[in-house]
């Protein structure tokens, strides 16, 4: 490394800022919203300003990483690929700024850029002495960083020809050596949905610098794998005053937690019951109940539907286990219904009896399948939200969501935001559409995408744990939407923390999540008093 610091592009603070959006309730902008913001900004700014700022932000990211984190030898050149549109123009500005900062660069431009802004950027790059060719190197190993500037938001067709070939090269590098930066979004990724455009190919990056605001597709479906670590460069453009979608983070739910004053007692934090456990399926509700205990519920019960249930839980005798008929569910502060419930006629009757109770309710697993199969139960769920101001929290995975919506899982995954919104509207509920980038949607139109969690959650029982967490937060008095936000965020963050400690992503068990959630609740919500 050279002792002399690399010069950073000089921009006003509001335009040069780079933000890590993780854990923050960042606005997630659709293509339509971004186009409107760009149009308004361009009308108020001199020509080429947004492209100049975007390019400066990309260059700043690279210069900071090269200079400070040892991620690449500063004497290794940076290789950039520029597409034919404005994303290619962003890449050309990045190249020009790096060149002016003394970093060796090479630009591959398979097709010459066309838009006026991008033509201006091409002239800037040539003036800075950036070498530009249409030759794609056979190997990229000799470069410190490689930069994807092929296509940004709004790509409507799959990558083809030379661009598909380059995408494959970049992805292979990201998997092997790393240091692949995508400008705005990885090329080939649908920034609204997180799916690869038209089932084609897309760039897999280790890092993405995204401009103006974060995009929902960076956090859903394939987006999290393809985008890598996301950095937001606002480039001086204000987002919408009423955002449609936000990134889930503690600021959205921590203020809703009850205080843990010295004068409180177990009744202060709610009596919560898990309803489920048909014969031979006792494990699921016990997992949920243990999670509720670690999440701070005052008292936790399990109401078993079936025969042969255990009299107590040896690891956690604090849990109170009952046959269903012996527990007055109407006296509870929250109910989590469905874990191991089965689909027998008794389960139908139980759900029919429980739905009218004036108690906050979460429906998961078999309860969701029963709602999908029985119109009367679906109507009862809807009525709770519409007429009783008591929306249920529904936590389906994509296949359960498909059953509830009368479609298939592929259609749900095609547009997860729309599917979650439709669930919330159809059932007048808070919908938690589980999966990569869990979507939480409220019947009043609020929507959030969750940034936490990883492949460690792809194991049996983790959904039961989530149901117990959200149920515990409902019992502590959190509103439905905020309880869902808290449960989903902490559930995923627990998996992230355990994975960082070597307990995942392979082999993490559902039961290991709850103790970590307890640590996170106390760290984020109840830090030690000074």
C-alpha cells in the first residue's frame, strides 16, 4: 500500500455521503418512484448533475476501500464494464474520477453509450485519459476491483450475448476472489422484485452502491445474494415524503415496547398461549412457547389439542402445559395458533371458536391451511380486521400464501410485495410473507421488507420460533404491525449473530435462536441503566 492517501472526489457533504442502510428504516424506492424523483431533480439541476454525482459516489466508495481496508492493491488496475445506457455513463464517470485520483483503470464498452448524459460521461472519461475498448479480457484475476456498469434499474429483457457472458465472468469472480462492485443494481436484477429479469442471468456482486435510495429488489428473492453488501448514495436527491415501502429496522418497533420499570411484575408483560400440538406433534408448540418465554412474555401457556402431551417441559418448567379444554383462552393477552395443529375436524372447530375472541391472535402453519380450505374461517379472519378492529397476524411461507390467495408459489414469488399487500387487503390482517426478504404488510398500506436472516433459518422449527416471538410481543402490548416487525427482525438477526459465531449457516437448530433473541432484546430495547 502507498503511504500517501488517495484523493477523494470533492463534493458537498449531502452529495458525497455513503450510507450502510442495514438496521435503518430506509425508504425502498420502486422504479416508478425513482423515475419521478430523477425527473424532478433533473428539472432543477444543471445538465449531467445526477450522473456526475453518481459517478463520484461510486469512485468514492472504491477509493475508500482501496485506501483503508486492504481489499485490493492500489497498484492493481480497476476494470469497469460500461453498458449502452446511463448505467454505462455512471461507470465512465467512476473511471474518470479514479484516473484523476491516480488509480489505473480500464473500461470495456462492448456497445458505445447512446443517451446524452452517457455521451457526456464518455467525453469526460476520454478527456481524463481513460483507456476504453470493446475487448473483454479472458481473465479478470489481475484487477483489484471489477465494476458492473452494464444495466441499472428498469431492465425489461434478459441479458444476452456479450453482456450475459460478462455477467457470468463477474459472478464467477465474486464467488472465487470477491471485489465486484455493482453500480445502482447488479445487472440483470429486477430492482422492484429481486428476481432475475425474465429468468435470465444476472451479475453476482460482493458490493452494490445504489443511487438516490435503496431498492426493494436488493433485499428480496435473489437480490440479497446478488447485491452483496449494499451502500446507499443519496446524491442529494430527497426521497418521497410518504414512502410506500421501508426497510425494517429497530427504529420502527423499539419505541412500542413497554418499559421494564422496577415496579412491574409478570402480569405487566402478558399471558400468552400457544394453541396447537395435535397428537404426535407436540414439539412445534413447545418450540414456539420457549421462544415466547425468551422474548419477555410474563407467562407462557401451551394448549394441546391432541392426546399424549407432556405434563411439563423439563428444560423449561416455567412453561405451563395444558390440554386445550382446561385453559380459558379468552383470558389470555395473546394467542399464537397453528403450530402442530393438524387439519382434523377438531382443529377446524378450535379455530372456529378461537377467532371471535377479543384477544390479539397470530395464525401460522396449519391454522393458515385451514383458513385457506374453509371459507367461513377466511371470512371470520377478515371480519376481525374489518369490523372488530382486531386484525390477525398471518405468517405464511410462499406456498401457504399461495393457498390463501388461490394461486401458486411461483406467482407469489414473482412479486412478493404485491402478494403481501394482497394478503393484507383480502384478510384485513397484518401479513408476514416469509422468505428471503420477509415482507410485512399492514391493512392500512404500510409495508416493510426485512434485511436480517440467512440460510441458517432453512431448518425445521424456525417458523414456530417466529410465531412464538411475535405472539410474545403481542402479549406485551405491541401493536400488530410493530409486533410483526420486531419478531421478524430479531428472529433474522439472531440467525445472523449465531452464524457470525460459527453456529451457522449449516446445522443451526431452531431452539438455539431464542436465547440469542433474548440478548438482542435486552441490547436493543432495554440497554443497561447507567
